[in-house]
C-alpha cells in the first residue's frame, strides 16, 4: 500500500515533469526576440571607457596629493621659522665672554626667606605670631684706584695685601 | 554581435524558462495561456531592467522575484492564514472559499492534476512557498531572497504549508 509520504513525493515529481509545449516555447521566444530588437542594451564605446578609466586614475592621484598636503599643513614641522636668517654659531670663548659681561652688567642678587614658627607662649593670653627674617646679600665689592678690592665696611676694616692696618682705636 | 550582457541573459533565459513556466502554472492553477503571457512579461521586464543599466548578480533569483511581483500585482498580496484557522475551517469543510475560487474562471478542472487542485485550496502564500520548495527545489534562504523575508519566517511557513497540503491530500485520498 502506498504511504502518504510516498504519495506526497510522487505528486511533486509528476509536477516537475510539466514542461512548456513547443508552441508555447516558440511564442515566448518570439516575444523576447522582438523585445531585444526593439530595446537593445546600449554599449559604451571603447574610447569613452578608456577616458573614463584615465579620469579615475587622475582623480585618485590628485586626491592623494590633496590628502598629503592637508596632512602636512595639519601636522607639519613644529620648528620656528627663522625670519632673520640662520642662527650664528658661537665658540666656547665667545660664550664665556658673554657670560662675564652679563655678570658685570647684572649683579646676582640672592634672596632667601626663612619662616619660623616661634614656640608656644607660656602665657595663655599671648598670641603666637610668625616672624619672618629676610637676609639679603649684594655682591658690591669696592675697587680701589690701584685695582685692589676692599670690603665695603670702611669703619671696620681697610687695607690691602697681607698686612692690613686696623683703623679701630 | 551580441553584447556580453545579452549573452548572459539569453543563457539564463534558456536555462530557466521551463522551470519558471512550471512555477507560474502551479501558482495560477494550471492556465497555460496565462502562464505563457506572464512568463513573457518576466523576461521582458528583466531585459528592460538590464537596458536601464541595472546590475543583476543572480539572474535566476531576479526572474523569480519579477514573477512573484507580477503574481502579487495580478492576484493581490498573499493573505497569511494561520495553520490553526486553516485546520479549523478544514474540519468543518469550510476552506477559504475566496482563496479557492480566486482563479476559478481560469481553472480548467479537466487539466488539473491532483496537486494543482490541492494547491488551489491553499492560501496564496502557502502555495507560493510550496511551489518554490518542492517544484523549484529551492532552500529557505533562496526563497527568502526572492520574497524579501527572513529565512526563518520562510522555514516556518514551509512547515505549516506542508502540513496543510498533507491534510488536504489525505482528505482527498480518504474520500
């Protein structure tokens, strides 16, 4: 006895064997032929195609150049532009000489600030205050006419050489 | 001299015209003259699309897609009917009369095979997936591409349609 499953398959197999009849096939062929003749696919000439491809290549090259230029402008060199020409190269002697000149023109002033907190006062009513001591040293050596250098305390010490003379009574 | 596109199109036409004719014939319940006209329309529309510069990767799938659209245009959008509703109607001998008689004016009962008559009793969307699956031998993913739906949806519909068809065929056999 034929099962339902077999019947199901057989019925579709039979349907698959249905084909167009010759006259039906001829009819469809003729219609399609007429359609193709009336409405052919436009073909692009070879020259047009090659120009189009060349334009594409040219466009790509120009595009790449523009991109490269943009990158250079955005992330270009960070070196400053020298407006007055190249920087002069100086010898070690010249540099030392400049330093000496700068020392003479601008004496060094050393300033130090010490802040100390005083010990807590034994008096309960006393208010502790911070004291500030400022020491300033100025390098202002005094040079005599003969070229010797003396300390800037005339009342305390004057003299040159190895035998200073005290002026203190 | 034939262009490359024309050669490819004509080769696809020769390879698919019989299968497409069969597909359309089963979908419209066996009217051969109408199937021939619709088949000519499928190829003419595809050719026109190529003339307009449309790039078609899979000509076979495109032919079926055009056939699907033509059948929807002609017979309306497939109405989705749940299997439960279908079974219930079948039990009471009240299958969707409008679906069955949709093409009654073109159905020639003397020419119809048992399958064609059984398919005619199914909703259009069930008939469509059954023909694509069992006569055109397409898988769910190929059918999904033609119908523009997900493969999962198509698989579910194939199962329901198959169950409905078996039920109809068994009913015919048992009578």
